[in-house]
């Protein structure tokens, strides 16, 4: 079985326009990448972990914010890597400039023997849907389309 991740797509309404909260991965590989590099806050699930609870845990770990509200399933997408991502939308607001991401160890530069602590997420921002579609990983753009369809029904 391939890897499975779960995440939350926080959104807010600003003058009848949907804005989505996306995160940019930390570390040297992602430093100069922008369009197509952003993501919903997500992470791999633990064995036998509830998918929605995993999505909430990952959101809190990556942003330092405890998500709250009504969680609405956005279904799944399959990434090029084969990973399956489950996502939920939640209406909310936060100040993305105050995120406090968890960190991981990375040998950098490669084969240097030097371990550095790298923030999993180096920045977060709210984007209007059109801009969000340009920023987000192409496979995850489906979540933005599904959110827009849900909001149009509301």
C-alpha cells in the first residue's frame, strides 16, 4: 500500500471571495521554488490513526494552531509520487506570519556530516483561489476546485 497523508484546507471569506491557507515547505530544496511548491498543511498518518484526527494533528504541528470548526470532506487526490492525500475544508482565520512549525533533522550540505534543524514549513499565506491554484502542487488544486463547488452550493 502506498503512503497516505491527511490534511486540512483552511479558508476564509473576504468580500465574497474565497481565500485559502497554503504552506510552503522548508529546507534548502524548496528555498527557491514557489509556483507549484505550496501545499495544504498535511502529513502522513500513523498506523490505525483516524484520518480526520491525523489531519488536525498535522495542521497543529505544521502551523502551531489548533484547528476548530466544521470539517467538510474534500475527498482524496493521488500525487505523482503515488501518495494518497485525504483533505477536509474548515472555515477559519489566523495570522499566517505567526506560524510555529515543527522541525526535522537534515544533513546539509549533503555528505557533510552536519545535521541542521529545518522547519517543516517556512511560511504560510492566504491566497485568493486564482492565485492559490498557481501556488499549490498541481494535484492538490483539485481540493481548491472542490472547495469552490461546495461554497457555491452554500
